[in-house]
C-alpha cells in the first residue's frame, strides 16, 4: 500500500483526527479523553480507520455492489503488499461523498490524512492495528454482498447477528486488546484475549437493541434476528410500524438479555486490563458502565425504541459517571458501580 502522499503528517493532522473522533462518536470521544499518549493516538487512528469502512457500509445511497467494491478497494489500501494508492481509492469513493457532508463523511473525505498519520506510527502498534481493521473491512464487504439483493442487511438468526457483531465490534476489540496487552504477563494477556469478544459483543448488542429505528430508516438495515421477529408475527420491513410495537419490543428484550450474558466476562476484562503505554482503566470502564445503564433503560422502557427512536442514559447520568471517575476509582469499586447503575440512574 502507498498513500501517494509525499508530505509527512503534521501536528495539525493529528489534531484533526482527535477532533474528528469527538465529532463522530460520543463513546470513543470519552475513551480517548481518558487515555494518555501514546495510547490515545493509537486508539484514535485505529477507530478512524474503522469508521471509514463503517460509513461506507452504512450508506443507504450507495448500491450494495458499489459498497462491496469500495470496501474491497479500501482493504487493498490497507494491505502493505498491494499496489493500491490512496488517490485511486479516493477517485472511487469521491463520487459517493454527499454534497452536504455529515461528520462521518468528512472522515471518509479525509482518508488520505488519516492514513498518512497512521503510517507515521511506530511499526509495532501499526502492525497490531492493521489486521483487525482489515478483518472488519472484509467482514463488512461480505455482509454487504450477502444482502445485496435486499438493498440492506436483514440478519436472519442470532448466530448471524453475533457474526456481524464480531466483524463490527469484535475486530475493534482485538485491535484494542493487542495495543493494551503489550508488556502484560502472558497469563494476563491471554485472559484479556479470552474476554475481549464478550466486551465487544456486549457493547454492540446494546447499540443494536437501542438503535432499531435509526438503523432501519437511516441505513435500511435490520439487525434484529428475522427468526425472532417471525415468532412475533413482525415483518422485517415493518419493524418500526406502531402496530408492531409489542412484538418488536419483545425482540428488543431478547437482544438485551443476550447482551447481559456477556456482562461477567466483560467485567473480567476490566479487572485485568493493564494501565501501561498511556492506557487507563476509566477509558474502558466508562463505556462498559454506560452499557449497563442503557440495558437498564431498555428493560424499563423498550417500547420507546420504536415509539421515540431513542433509548439511552440521560446526560445527567453520563455527567455523574464522568465525575465519579474524576476520583480514583479502584477495580474493586467497578462491581458496586455496575450494581448501582443496573438498578437506578447514578445521579439519583
């Protein structure tokens, strides 16, 4: 792979990358704010590389065949043994960039900047990140091709849902674990790898449960398993219809319940994650606890996913959680915070 960009990255490029993450992801914005260097830089760039692919895969205005071609070209751009250039990739993707760019599409438009900043990293973190990102890209291309005739994803079974979650989030978990486990004892690194999948699937399943309305209307994707919707007599193309509120709510409860099965392993991941290379426990504990709070809201008012299209913890609770971690929160205290947030909002 060659970027086709002779000029080296600048401090302004890295600052732009930090600003971009803050624009496109509330969760990763919190994480990166908690990290120190060099981990903050590594996680920021790894996330943006994934976000380019995610934006293409979610784009409802791009035909599935074109999406697959773009994702394949992007994968080759990340392949150090391929001849793909960033200019050739940009020639392919630029016709699909909307005239009125969202923050996500700003990241795609600035792919050259992201890539040259990534390529400036030391070899060890760069190579730890490269393969998980490519696995994510390949998985998204596979799913896009699989449902090309439908024009959007229509996942059929729980197994397929979790397969998708692996490519969308598990690969990111592999990337993160590879970076934070450097220097850890072999036993600790192995335990992290064993629990990384659970940590990632927990967060992704919670997102799927709470975002049914936006996933369908904005991306033309239905991630709720078709087999579960069929049991509720809900047609895939009617998941947001008011008449199907009860049935969809029941499926949302099942997805939330599935996410809960990953809580203990995800918690164990946090108990062993090292605080080296600029990594900090709070960077990963806060997203974990926000997922716990979101699951509480989904249990208490799952119908709001269809009725209002928005189920999440309140800003007041997010602020209370951030304030909690301004102090020295021990690993032992995580269990108490988890229990408290599972029962009621932290700020009450």
